[in-house]
């Protein structure tokens, strides 16, 4: 599912792509205790404090960053 979400055409092909991707980011960050890190990262990289303020491209970038973080 992760590979499918990263496809260039994913937002058009997957129903509710944005909501599902945001939920995945939130779940991963909660599971790993990274919520504060996520907020700081978004503020620094995108200048935004809420995940809902991000563009689709920014959500995609955040998804890739969160899922590659160790």
C-alpha cells in the first residue's frame, strides 16, 4: 500500500488518498512517539503547523519522510 500511495497518480487513483495518507502519517508518528518531531519538521520544512494545511505534494513528501525515518 505504501508504494501505491507514493505513485505520482495516487491522489487521482486512490479514493480518499489524502485522508488515508494523513491517517497513516498520524498513526506512525503516534506509534513511534514522533508527534512533536513531526510538528517541528512541518514548521521547519513547510512553514505550517497543521497537517491539514499541507498541499497534496507536501503530504506526499511528509509521508515519505515519516516512513523512511528510523
